[in-house]
């Protein structure tokens, strides 16, 4: 399994929030000068100037104040240095085998000279190029359109080459239906991973309202321009005016309302250009049905790639596709969520195929007992989809967990209600490690007799089992059917049974036979006894009624009569269980089952049997 995981592109959704720290005009000018110097130094092969300890302390203080002011309803934590390095490194290595995340918590020894980012390596970006095989001449292009039709980015690093396709959100529906308009949530529904970034520029309500007034004046001027037109004012102008009026009304309805300028970009990738192209086309086509238009501008793949990096300037192409929304509209269209199976610990249970690519599923089935929660699992699928296999794998992991040599009862335990006609869970349980106890139970309406119900339990009887039964069950048909399963029988019979003495054995028991149809019969051994008890008040010895048992164990030496009588007495423990279910678990003699339908009654009874 570990060898297979090494060859798979395992993914996991992590959401990052990058917020620019406040910068004064003087600081902005200074940073621009330092950036220019760093660019010149880079061209000359020199290291950039280090970040001073004073500036680093100042920025860390600003970040701490910003984190303290963040709403407590949203749980955030600072990204580690290793995670920040991974964000930039992952952008260049999408789709290839990535190195392990560097260990965090180690203090850096060289400040700001780029030594800490050495793990990033170098990346070669080439928009629309296709790498040719070694020694092979590049294929000639038939037309210039083939060059401009390559809307992907080839990223080459020491870890391999990947092809990435960028998409920008160009249009959104005029109105939103919530729920149903959450396009970011849909990204986790694809069978491959999708990276996304949303650049936000938030404007206060007063400034946004002033801008909307200017737009209203411009629309009013358009009415004057069409005053002499015989066709009148176009419908689009009336529609824009009505929409602007609603926008201004909502903008001024609350003093806390803001305008959000959102710039959304997506990225999919593949090991070949065709794979990246196919995923990008599928992604754009999926959202086109909901009036979300994702554009793939030619010649702008590299700019969009830089636009998805935190700290980089917003490229012009992203600004061109900016969407202006009120906070409520942005919240309805842009909520995001992440879903996953399993937890952070436990054995490897399987792979999550849907929800953004392959993800390992780790499940610790004993966690619910430690954390006082229910580790529930539901397997839903078509016939043959593997539901039984998944449940059996979970059961095996439970039985295998916690076992320690020399410590009995340290193995995990599982209770299974097997309602399959073939008793497949019974066979699986007997093949699992450890001890397996199979308890059969059947129930039906009052119109179904006990002997009929007992016949349904016979498939659970194994060869070599000693099967006990009360005097209401014996019949020739049921007796012979049970012996055909290879079991040994010890059944009590009523006085209505005629058992002629054929041979008296040494221990006082005797051989007889049960009569069947058409002169058939079966030889049995008869054990008769009474139970003597002392009266609590008088101390007088009182004998019970005569107990008559028939058994297929014919040899008195291997099955002494006293042991058989003692074994039959243990059958009364089942009556104690029946009383517990009927009275104690149900809530008393006068209580009834909570369920109101036959199927739910059966479910409630199975639950009682499992307790």
C-alpha cells in the first residue's frame, strides 16, 4: 500500500488567508526603492539586501495586533515558515512529486538573505510551450493560431515538468440563489484538485456610494442622448438604472455595508498539455450552466500564475475581470468549505477519490470510545460498489487494534447484525482473528410458530455443535434437519412423546427411537431425571417434575447423564435474557415498543439484542 501511495498524487485542501500589513507612504517608497535594488542585484548575481531586525520586529508586531483583532468566531493560526515556503514551491510543482514539507519550529540563523528559501529551487516558466523529446526537432507549426491556442503554462523544476491552465472569473449571474450559487464549494466536487485564489479589495460604504452617484449621473445623461430616438431608450439602460438604484439602496441601508472588489482565479494542471486543457475545459463548461463564465485569456497565463501568489502585485488581467459585489452577495456566492473522510490518526483505511483528488483516509475506530463520541460510518452505493468490503475492512481493523501478547481480552471487539441470506458476515467473522461467538436470533409475527422460526436458524448450526432445545420444539422433521447439519442434539421432550425402551445402558439411560413418516425413524438416547431441592421453611426434600431429554450422544462414557442434565440446566440463561429484553430494556411490563411499523420494530429489536 505504501508503494502505491508513493506513485499517487495525494491532495488535501488547506485554506490560507494573506493580509497585507499596514504601510505608510514613507514605507511604501522605501520598499519600492529596495525592490528596485533587489532586482538590479539579482541581474548582477548578487544576493538581495537583508531585512533588518528592526523592520522584522515591527512587522511581527503589526501581525500580532491584526491577529488579536480578528473575529473570534473564525479560528486561525499563523502559518509556519515551512508552510509559507510550501505555498510558493507548490505553485511551481503542481502535478509532480513534491518534496516533504520542511520541519517547522527551527529558528533561522541567516536573516532575510534568501537562505531559508533555498528549498524552493529554480523554476522555468514557458507559456504555451511543449517540451520535445531529447534529440528530436520541434514540430513545425501549421499556423500562428496554434501558438496562440496554447492557453497553458509549462512549469519546469528539478522535480519535473507540469502543465498548468489558469482561469479567471469573467462574469457572474445577475442574481444569486442561496443555497445554490456557491461556486467555490463546487470546486471540491471534481475528481482532481483545483487551486483557487480570491484577491479582495474592500471599499467602505461612503466611498462606494459616492462612486455609484457618478454612475447614476452617467446613466441619466444616456436618457438625454436617446431622447430624440424614435425607438426610445434601450432596455439595457432601464435595466442598468433599476439595478443601480437597488444597489445604492442596499449600500446605504447599513453603516457597516462595504463594497467588495473580488478577483477570482483558478488553476488546474496535468502531466501533459492535453490533460491540463481537458480539465480546464471541463471546469469552465461546468460553471457555464450557472452563468459563471471563466475566461482563459491568451498570453496571460504567466501573469495569472503570479497573481495567485501571496504578496505579488495584482496583474492587470485580474483587475480587468474584477467583480464588484456587496458583502452579502459576495458571502452568498463565495462561501467555501472543505470535506474529508477519516481523521488525523489511525490505520490507512482507503483513498478518498472524490472531493478534489486522491486523499488518504485514516480512521481510528477506537477514537469514539476515548473521546466519548460516536465513530459512525454509513456505506451507500450501488450493488457491487464495495459496501460490504468497506465494512468488513473496518471490522477487521477493530479486531486487530490493541492486541497485546500475553494479555487476554486486549483485542478489539465488534458486534455485527447479519441479515444477509447467505450469512456472509458469519463466515467472515469466523475467519477473523480472535474468538468469534455467533448468536442467532429470528422474530416474526404471532402467526409464525416457534418451530418455523427455529428452522430459519439451522444454517447457523455448525458440525460438532451441541444444540439445546426446550420441549416445545422437538419434532421428527426439525430433529432430523438439525442432525443433518452435523450437530449433536440435547432436547427436552414432553409427555406426549412415545419413547419405547430398546436397550438400557450402564448409567440407567436407555436407547429408543423417534418415529418418522413411512416407517422411518432415528435412534436416540433418553435421559430421565428429577431435581431435588430443600424447602426453605420446613427443610423437607421436594422432588421436581420428571425431566425427559433425548440426545444423539449415545455413548454414556463420552457423555455422562449427569453432565447432560447440568448442560440442559444452563439453557435457562437464555430465558433470563428474554426477560431482560421484554421487561428491563423495554422499560417495564406495561411499556411498549416505540416503533410504529414492522420494519422499525425489527430494527428496535435488533438494537436490543446488541446491547
